C-alpha cells in the first residue's frame, strides 16, 4: 500500500525540513520525502495549504480506565487524541486500581489495540498504589510495556524513595516523570496563592510549593544520574531552577501545558471550576516566564495533562471540585498561537509536540526520516473553529477554553501508515 | 428618640404597620435619581456599588425603629417564604435572620446540616432545588466553602443571601458593622478603622474591607504576619503587625474572633502569646483614641482577643451591633425578596 501526500508544507524538526515537500508512505513507513514525487500511489492526498508533520505525542494524559470510566475510557480518550492530531499518548498511572503492575500495563495496551486508533504507551507507577513507600517492579512493568514511570497526581515526598527510584530505573532506561509538589506547602490549597485567592477567600498554593520540590529533584537527578522529566511546570521560580540546572549540565527535561501559557489565576474568578487544576493557574509574570522558557528551550515538551472529570464533579463548590482540565483536542491550536505571538516558530511547536517527547521517551518517533514509522499528522493552520462541548470527543467537557475560537484544525492522521483520520472524520465512523 | 432620616418611599410604605402591602410598595422610584435595587441575591459587598450599600443602610435605619415598637411586626414580606440553610453551626446569625424575617411577617423555615453538602451525600444544588421546589422566595445560606453562595445563586431562581461562605465574605455582617460605625461616628468617609486578628481566615474582614473602602474609610488590618493574606494591600488597606502601632489614631477597632484551632496550623505558637501580642487589653486601650469604639462580630473569646473589661466597657458597641444586625438583615431580606424576577 502506497500513500502519496502531495503539495503540503512539511515540517520535520529532526531533518530540519520546513518547506513544501511531498511525502510517500509505503507499507506503514516513510518511503520518501522530496520536492516533487511523481511515483504512482494507491492513494493520493492533496495537502495544499496544509502542514504535514510527524504525528504529535502527548507524554502526559489521564485516560481514567480502569476505575473511572464515567470520566473517560481508553476509547474516548484515544478518539480525542486522534482529533487533536496526537498519534501517541502516555496515560498516567493514577487509575483505580493504580497501574503499578505488569498486568495493568498489558490491560491498557490490549484495550488500545482493540480500539485500534492511536498509540498508547503506558506509564507505570513508581511506587505501589502510588503511596510513595515501596517501589514497583520496574522490570516487570517494562516487560508489560511501560514506557516511563510516574506517581503523577501525587508527589514522591520521601527523598530517599525518589533517589532509589531514579537510580534503579537506570537499569531499565525508564525516565521518571515528576509531579513536583511540596505537600506541606501545598497545605490543602485549591488555587494559586496571590491577590485573586485573597479576594475569593480560597486557600492558596504558593508558587514555591512547586519550585521547592523542583530544586530537590534536580539534585537527586544529579546525584543518581537517573533520567528525570518534570511534569506540568507552571511557575517562574521552577523555570529559573531548571534553566540553571540545564546550563550546569543536568540532564533533566521539562514540560508545560497550554493552560499555563494562556491563562492566569484570574480565570478562577467567579469560582470557575474548569479553571481548577494542579498545579494551579498562576500570574501574568508566570505566563511570561513559561513563554520565555519555551522560547529558550528550558521547556522541552508541550503536553496536555488531559484530566477528564464528569460534569457533575465539576458542577459543585469550588473547593469540592476535583483538579484537572481536558486538553487533547485543543493543544495544537493553542500551541500554534505561540507562532502568531512570535514566541515559537512552527518548527519549534512541532518539535515540542513530537520529536522532543519521543526523545524523552527514547522511542524512534517524532520524525519523518526515510524508514521511520509513518505516524503523520496534517493540519490546516488557518482553519478557524470554536470549542464546543457537543463536538468534543472526550467523554468529559471540563475545558477552560470552551467558547474560545481556535485557529488550526487537524484534518488527517496516519498511524503506522493507517489513515485513521480522514478529512476530520475518524476512520471507524466511515 | 433618633430623628427619622429621609425615607425611601418603598420602605416608607413597608414600615407602615397597619397597612396592607399593596402594589405601591413594590413600585421603585426610578425617576427620582435614586438607586434602584435589582439583585435577587446578596452575595458579597465586593459586587455592590457605594449607592447600593447606602440604600441598604438607609432602609435599615427605617426598619430599626420597628424593633422598638410594642408590636414588632410589619406586613412588608407577608406571604413570602424565607429559608435558613445553614451548613455550619451558627446561632446568632441564624437567629438574627429569623427575627428579621419574622418582623417583616415572612414565613421562615430552618434547615441545618453539619458539614458540607457533599459529606451529606447530596449536592448543594440538589438540596437547594428541593427547598426551592417548595416555592421558597429567598434562601439565606451559610456554608463552609468560599464561593458557595455565588455558585448557588447561579443554579437556582430563588434569591440567595450569603450568611457567610467559607472565608470569602459575610456581607450582612459587613453591613451591620458599617451601619453601627455610621450611627456612632456619623459618617464613614474618612473614618479610620482597624481590623485586628486573623485576617486570612476572616470573611468578616473581607466584607468590612470592601464595604468600608467603597464608602471612603481608611482601613488598616493588623495581625500576626502568618494570618495576613497575600497581597491584601492591593485591596487598598494598610498592613500592621504591631497592634500598639495599629490602634493609634483609629476611630474604630473591629476585633475579630481568633479561631483557637489555628494554633495547630502553626499560625501562632499559643493562645497565651496571641493574647499578649494582639489581645485588646485595658492597657492597650490607653494607646487608642479616647473616643474609639470597640466592635466584635462575636462570639468573643474573652481574655484572648478582647479583655472582658473592654468588651463590657463604655466604648464597646458590641451589643448595638447585634441590635443593628436585625435591622440590616430586615433591609437585605426586604430588598432581595421584593425584587422583580
């Protein structure tokens, strides 16, 4: 089976391509990238006016299955990813039961194979039941398909446990994705601590609740030589620490999410539970710092921290509502705004959403070199659309961007050469 | 007897004891340049304009007289139903609303429930919708979650009066404090008011700050640095850690209740030290102006934030606050319940 994508504008950061190019896929792999391909193909796609890029990879999602299927299932989550142009997701381990065993990894992968849309690379828990006390069997988890380890949702409070985990994980080449939160400083807070929290009378989470733990984790990464990746960085102080650490040779990497570069704690006004997530939305200074860190490379990856919650859970008193927002279907257009704002180039956006997460996960994806697995995303960068509840694939609708006008829409997606999103329509629906 | 101030015509009709409430009582004076009350809810003092606050104070002045009558009842809210929905223990606020509603001839029913609605297993909206289904006009709610009143007001048609939501606001307390200050000091503009105590966890402090600053008072807050919330000065107040400094030249000291359990959160080491550093003692009163008035939202921890001698002393207006609370709540119930919806 040969597929020829013609007349598109190809962005492939790894191969430094940022120009009009044709792309030929054969038997699930990239066969050829060239200015003009005239070869006969079984299927030809005209991508004129569109951008062709490596399939996006979201290193940080919550798919809620097993245990919380009323919020999201692997199937609805993968459909949402597909609509967002994401060809691979890493679901976190805070399911019920916690994904801390080999069979949990196998279950998730099995379910994703049944759904048969985009890739699912599961993240195993670092500690049993994410209790921060005993390590999980990293070797078994890896055999089951774990691509990384994380207790995301919970910080690993015990420094010695994290030290051992970083060290032991080296044997298996597994990165540890760190949710940085000093529990004592967090102190039951439910939004950023500042003027808005004072006004609303909501218990605040100081920006230092994140940065204090970032500082510790950098030192533990240096101590052990283990691979540490920082999840969802929100605060300027954390970013200063990570920048400094990288300059001094630390091997740490970091991610942020679109809400941290588009929204501030003002979004919480009127007790908007769709603006409640952890870490919380911070100030304009923090938003500026996140953008600066994206630009100078301190932040390597844009992820979503897609965290679905049922409407009934969010429709409640602010302090009772769970933390988290969905993001799979809006992350690309929200990131493309950074191109318009001249924070990032188109290549840098694609790099932070495909190549860089692949590098953190140490998988051979995120590029369109000859012979690479043909995970490909095509989007129309000019197409405008509005985020509407009814049109979201995700089972939950807890987006802070409902009603926002987006620019940039994914039209086609191939996973290993399978055309699973065709002109905006999911293959199984055709 | 206090001279009756110029009365709002709407209220004038309402305070006539014998008169049946007719349609004239609900006609608002839209063309005399006066502000018209349009809210079904009272959620905060932050949301009110200076004029709206003054309207309530003015109505309260008229209503205050009713409580001095032999027959303490007018038919202003006859046929209306008010529900007290209290998710936190409270005696004085609940009772004050109950008395206020009864003096206006409203029917009032009490619902109380310990803990948050979720701990009860029923959502707050469900609880409130059930009450609303009994055709209640106005719900007076106290709830431990900040923002719960605004949340509820969005979810139901009935009016919502916030009787304290978490550590956010307690607007009727703010209004009765301001009412008392104005009654005693004749004006709010330029008045120097110092709030002393746990500002961080105080809904009373937030409502006082919003209301007083809107009316032109100069507000100070004073407490241990651990109990001063972030960026509070952006609300237009001055921050003091030293109470002896803070009380100087002040016209009003509004002393907040210290929650004894705050000690556990390491906000201060002991009640003993709190009393020594921040308690308003007879000694400390000597540093204040001679005509300073002492306020407290109650209940008082005697000998902790306020010495018994000061609480019961000549400068204390604490019981006047309680009396005025009824008048202010009558005014709030009247305006919110009678609004067209």
